[in-house]
C-alpha cells in the first residue's frame, strides 16, 4: 500500500511518531510516498526528520501557538487572532494538500494531528470522491474516548484541545489514540487505543544511572530559569537540549552545565544515561523517559502539554510544575516507582498498528 503522511510541525513528538510508523510500514512491505509538514514561520523542520523519513518532505503554513513573554507560554487568544488573520495563506495550504493527494494518489493518508489536513478532508472529501481514507494518530485523541475519565474542571481546561482534536480528525476512517496504558476503545466514535510509537533507536540504547539531570526546553525563554537554578546548585550536573534556531551545536556554560542543540541520537543517549529528566512535557519524550525508568519534572508550555503531564502523572512518571525548579525533581527521585507494565505495552505497537492501518 501507498501512504502519504501529514505531520504537525510543532515540537518533536509528531516527527518521531511519523519516523516510527514509517519504519513499521516499510518492514511490512508498504511505501511512504510523501510527507507534508504543517509548520509556523519560527520553526524549522529538524534535520533528523528529513534525513531519516525516506520520502520527499514538503512544508506548508499551518495554524500554531503564538509565544509571548520571552518565548515561554503561548497565548491562546493571540494565537486564534493571528491564525484567523491569515486566511489567504491557509487557503494555499489547503490547495497544496489537495494537489499532493491528487499527484501521489496514496491508498491512505496518515495524519499526525495536523489541522489543515482535517479541514481539507472536510472541504474536499477525499475519502468519498477519491477513495483515500484518512487515519489519524495522536495522544490527544485519548480525550475523545469516553473510557478516559477526567474531572469537570479538567473538561473545561481541555475543551480547546478536544475541539482541535475533532477538527484534525474530520472525516477520519479511524482515530488511533496513543495511550500510556491499555484501555478499551470506542468503536462508535472510530477510536482505537494503541501503544505509543517509539523510534527504533530507543530500543537500541541501554539505560544507565548517571549523576546528571537531562533536560529539554521547547522555548528558549526558559534558559534564564535554568541558569538561575544552576547558580544556586552548582554541584548538580545539567545537560539540556533546545531547538533554538541560531544556536551552535553545543555551549559549555561551565563544567557542570551543557546546552546542546536538539539532536535525536545525542538526546536519547543523554536521557538514557541520566538520573532524571526535566522537560516541557512533550508526549514522545515522556514515553521515552518512562521506557528508560527516568523520573520526570514536567513544565507544560501549553494546554496539550498540560494534558500530557496530567496523563503521565497517572502512571507515576513524575511531578508537574510551572518553572524549572529542579529541587522538586531531586526530591521526587527517591519516591519514584517505575510502571513495569509500560515496556510490555510499548512492545505491542507494531502488531496493533499493522492491524489497524494495513
């Protein structure tokens, strides 16, 4: 079968999920013919993705969260206003998706939480007019599963996320909800619960217990917080990664604080050898830390990551906070109890995805 991928280009999680699924499909004799990435002006497509995906990659403009105040937390109202002010740009993106599907004629489109793709299916109805089904893959879809329980307060907080999830999965034939735990799906809503998609390198890297804290900051505005904490606790080694566009490959602030530009292999090796992980709560790296049995401090940047942090806390993965105050992480380490079932659940991914997609 021929597959076309569409990928939301914010953060690294959807990229690594696409890499993992592409590897699974190729092992089964299928082909990924093209990849479309919806991104904002201030994000680059990571080189590790373009080098490893094994298919032509085309970028297009897609709605995104707009950051403010030293590039920390996105402002939802500002994001909505900015995105609705760009209808002509997004119309071109819709037309690009239509052109690509018409050119490549895939058997199926796999959508990794990309909004314009969901809108395109609502407008052009590729499933009905061309017979090209869309299958959606993301962790956020677990919120649409009635078997996943949240509180009334959380329902209000996650309303925007549920709405976005419905837009991205418009006219999907199946919705594959990545989950940290096995649970029933919802056939009446086309929702199937599946394990996380971890890239092959995760299974080839052996974890060990180092003496440093490994970290990732999605936005560069958190740099000041990390430096301030380091100044108070210079005895704790820190190795942080970021995706700052103009950053050099590695900055050695001092002998106990290293900042590295995001590199998938170095990132995994650093995580596997650390004593704990501090992160802005992207789903994929939370799964990697769970797999390696690393306690986590989660600093959500936006509502998606707030949900990721809440869900990971149900598995005992770590603690959530609003700032990179690593004291909480250090205090949590002695109390951390790994979820021993998680690795077995992850190892079922290939079998379950082949069943649902091929």
